[in-house]
C-alpha cells in the first residue's frame, strides 16, 4: 500500500509461486516495474545506501502531509541546489524513498 498511496503505482501483475507472493507495481502496463516479494520463512533483506526516487507531479508539501497522515515519518522538505526539492521517507521494509519535484 505504501507505493500505491504515495508513489501512485498500481498492481499490474501478481504471481503466487508457492509459500509467498510476488507483486509487480508500475504507473501503467509496459512501464518500468517495481517487484516486491513476500515469502514465508524468508530472511528479511537489509539495505544500506539504497534509495528509490520518484518525481512528484503535484504539490510536494501535500504529498509529505499525506505521508504523515498515513503514519509515516517523512523528513522535512530539503531544498539544496543543484538537487531538486525533495523529502525522504522509509518504506515499511526500511528502504529509503525520495519524493522530489
């Protein structure tokens, strides 16, 4: 739900290979996909230094407020040139996700 609610991705395919599920999310069919897997008894993946970035077409502050309302802990909006304005929030698995405009 994190990627659907904040990044606007939709489930485009699901696979159930046994003992778990793989879900593919994208903006639309044929676009680059994000693959998320959940398997019984699987070791949790730990990421260090990995970040996923999304471009926000709407108001960045509104999306940050939505993240807060959904119970996430986004950073303040960061405005340091030459990088675009952005905020960072952890997804439910601890992966850092950046939303910028």
